[in-house]
C-alpha cells in the first residue's frame, strides 16, 4: 500500500496533531513528537494510542527530516 501525498497531508497524530511520516516497508505512520508508530492494516490507518508502539531513538534518527 502507498499513501498518496494528499492523503498523508490530511492525517495528523491524534495526540499532538503533528505531522505523520509514512514508512512503507513497516506499514506505519510515525509521529516524531510523541515517538509513536501507528499501524496501517488493510489500507486503514489505526490512529489509536492503544494500537501504537513506542519508537526508539535509533529509529527516529533514521527517519527522513
């Protein structure tokens, strides 16, 4: 699945309302501010804090700026 630019521009982190970064290989949307990765399953973003996983500092460093 790929998220187009228009769709990605509309999605924000439900906690801080910050920009999300699409990681296609992991099928996740990542919020730098809250250090959370939200899964995308069956082409549906699951933007619930309970569904998210913590992102390590190493993972954050590897993300595009």
